[in-house]
């Protein structure tokens, strides 16, 4: 429910950053930690990913208030090998743990060319593209993933045993837009199935299964069932790979060991993430990389579009263009989110 | 055309390895280099991936004979940063370059916990799962990719500008089967569309587009058009990521710069690969990793199957079981492949 009549809903990046930092301070975080969390969430809003932006203050806030997430965690970083980092998030807010892990991996990659951080004891860490962008701006290519609450069935199975785990990639382009790919493993989000149901339409049988794990074209049966992964067994395999790297190898929870934050908001989820960072600066000059990235994008852009007026785009273009636009016009936020931020900010000591 | 009446088609692994090494020596490789190539291809046959196994002696052999591939390349490895390796394959046979890059990355990962090799100046390097298995047996988790000849259209485009690039992952399991995922980015292989055409059936509109880039259910139009990537824009993004890591960052060719080995067999393709290796031994004990990998697999196996008699499996299970079986019963090879191996072996100096 937007109440835009009463609340200002367009903000500059710096205004929004300031109020959101105060909001997370109101929820008990230190200013420094709040700034990490807000950096990720404001970037998400700049990209137009509003479901993964500051709107998360609602679910993060609820869990902070019932102490399901620790407001002032003692995040520790160990190094079991020169270019590896193990980050214990101590059940802190996800993007805070994520930023610590990102910095740890960038530090390792600066020294060794490639570096990796495994994070455990974490929570929902926002979308991946903000981390990929921060890394790309510093000259690092990245492969980043997180596990998630179990919502999808194994391929050929019939109950929820794995998460719709996000996986993201970034590649710097010193003279232009970086490559940013941020994807979950399902063919579509549940919202698309809900919309089909509202409109009384059937859905393609590749979107979801019913509650017995059988492919369905009925949106109602699909909502009682499970989202299908992209490419069937391929997306299933990718989702498992993300969970093994993010959860199993990091010593976090994985698969059904991940607690649902909806069913048990006051319990630690012990989510895990992984961050692989590669220092592109040692591979060639900024000019070399820019020329190759520009040529790469041109080759794709020059493919004649299948549908007139819908040119081929590169992953990340929509988000980066949205960011460039909102950095000029301001960021539009839902009024309810603004009010919630203001409420939490008012509680600041 | 199998001619199994005249030629022995079942061989032990060591017999097949010996004859195949002689065959690649007959094509001009040194014994050591031939052993690298054959290790990858025999593993592919053991896995049941016969299209990517020793049958490749045909295409590799043709290109070696017209000097489109260099039989005795001068492969060089540089290190631009402690944990990074740049491998110049000097237009050698793909699996030879691949094995050099794999060893270089494993060496870096042994020292630093994670290591990465970028290979350029290469050719088709076989399937990925043999490399992932070799790495897993040594305790390394892996992310490996290669670019490929352009056969698919950009998402929303209408001409072939990117390859159906393979991407693979492996995770060791010291006490059981490792996790192995080896996938290309298309929903299906072209062979499946050819089979639908033969049977007079339509195909799902997610498999391919016509030659204008429009989704089609007509297998004939699909064969004139382009394979579709898994998950639409998601698989498109993944294919681009693989090409950027394997081709663009490695200083190899990428997208349309990759030459077709069919159209120009006598020209270097300059394919690129990347190998990211992670030393799991520093993350925990073999017991710790085995317990977690076994538990992970059990959780998935225990999901009630959607179709009776078709239990949930883990990626790699089919190939690893096939290998275990063929290590006992022998490897079955097409008679034409056996004859070709024998012909090349006879040319050995």
C-alpha cells in the first residue's frame, strides 16, 4: 500500500543513505556496520531491484528485533591458506557479513591475483550485483553465490530440499559499463505464476511442478508445488553447486539444514556465501581490457534483433542504466518503506 | 557406421590408453603429450560421453594433418601474480593445453589455497568432467569453462554470435563419489531436434528459434535457426560469462573472433579456457568433507521421486557409475573409431 500522498518517495542517493544508516542504527547496528548494509541495499534500489533493496528493512528489522539476527556481531576472518579467507559472520545482518567477505576476498586477490572468501553464520545478503559492481569498480572480476531457504524440489523429487540460490558474475570495464549477471536458478519468480492465476491463464510446463513434483500448466497447482530450475537438471545442478560452495564448503548450513526465516525468525539461519575475486589489473592494461569489453558488447549489440525495436542487450545494462538515471532524477521508494526507515531512525539512541 | 563384425570394440582402460597414445604419436605428438590428450579422452569414454571421447581422434586428426593444430607446440606458462597462470597453448591439441592449464592451476591452488589458469591458443579440449574428476581426486574443487565455435544467437538476436560454451564444476568427496557437473548452455543438443524431425513431432518452443531468432515448435525451422540457452536470458548471460572468462580475459579469441574448425580446419581457432581450483584440504579434514558430502547427497536422494522408479540423483552419478561399470566390463568403442586409432597408430615412426 503506497501512501505517497503523505510521504516523500523520491530521494537522492546521499539522503537515502543517511536516513537508512540512521534506521539500521535505530535497529542496534553501529554506524560503520549500518553503512555497509546500506551500501548494498541502496545500490539494489539504484539498480531498480526494489524487492532486494531498502524494502528489506522490514524483514531484517523484524529479525533484529526478536534477536534472530545479531545487531552487533563479532565478525571474524581467518586465513587457512594465503589466498583463502573464512569469514564467521556471527549471525550478523547479511549484507554486513557480505561486505566483510567481499573485502577479505578483494584483499586476497590484490595480493595473489585471485582470492576467495567463504562466509558462514550469515543471513540474506541482498542481491549479488551490488557486490559485483563494487568489485568491478576496483578492477576485480567476480563469481559470487549464496545459499537460501529451501523452496525448490530436487530434479525428479517432490519436496522442497534446496534453495533458489543466487549466483552472480561481474567483469570490470575500465572505460565503460561492466558486465553484471545476477540470477537465481528458477525459470521464473513465483510472482509471475501468481499473475497468470489472476489473469486466468495457463503457464508453460517448464515453470513449475505441482506438489507431487510433476510438471504443470495450472498456475494454482504450481503455487502449491515447486518452481522449476532453468534447463531442468542443468539448473538443478547449478543450484547444488552454489549450495556446496556457499554452504557445505564454508561450514555453514546447506539444503534442509537452512532454517526458514519466515517459520523461525528468532533462530539463526547460518546461511553461507562465497566470493571469488580475480584481479584483472595484472592481466593487461585498462586500455586493453576496455577495448576488449567494448568490442565484446558491440558484437552482441550488432546482432539484428529478432523483434523490431528490442535490441540485444548485455547482462547488467538495464540495472546500470537505471542507476545512471536514478543518480540524476533521484531514487523512488515505496512510501511504506520510507515510513519504516523513518520509524527505525527515530529509535536511534 | 559400426563394423563390429571385423573389429574388436570392447577394450580395457589400459589397452585403450596404450593404443590411443600410439595413435596420437602417429599424428605427430610426443609420447608424453599424447598421454595427456588420451587421459582426458579415455575418461570421457569411461563416463559414457562417447561423442567427446576417443571419437574426437577423427576431427583432431584431420586438423593435425592439415596443420590447423600444431602437433608439437611450445606451451608456455607465465605467472602475472602468485596464484594466477597464463597458459599459451601455441595452438596445441585442446586436451594437451587443458591438462597443462589444469596442472598449473592445481599447483597455484596447492600453494595459495586457490589458483587460476587462463589458457589461450587452444582448441576443443574435450568434455570438462575428466578435468573436474582429476582435480577432485587430488582434493581440489573446480570451476572450469571453455569458449567454443559460434553456434547460438544472442538473446533477442538473430544470428550466431556466441558459442554453446561448456561450464563445469567439481567437488571432492574423499570417502565417496565427487560432485561433477558438466553442462553446455543450450536447453537441448541439436541431435534431439533432429530426432523430433525424424519422428514428425513438434518441439517445445523453448528449445530453439528459427533463422530470424523467433521461438519455434517446428524442428525443421529450428535446425535452420539457433539453439536456445537454458532459462532464456539467464543461460545467455552464463554463456557470455564463460566466454569472457575463457576468451576475453585469457587474451584468446571470443564470440565471432573464434574461427570455425569445420569451415577453416587449417587455421588456428585460438580458443580459450579457464580453470579455477580450490584446495579443499585446507578447509577441513577428509572425514569432515566426506560426512558433509554424504549427508548432502542423502538429503537429495531421500526426496520422494516424482515418477516411481526414477530416484533423485546427484550430478555426476550417471557418469561415475558408468565409469565404475566399464572399469570392470571394459570400454565399448565404435568400430570406426577403433579402426581410425589403429590406422594412426600404424603411422607411428
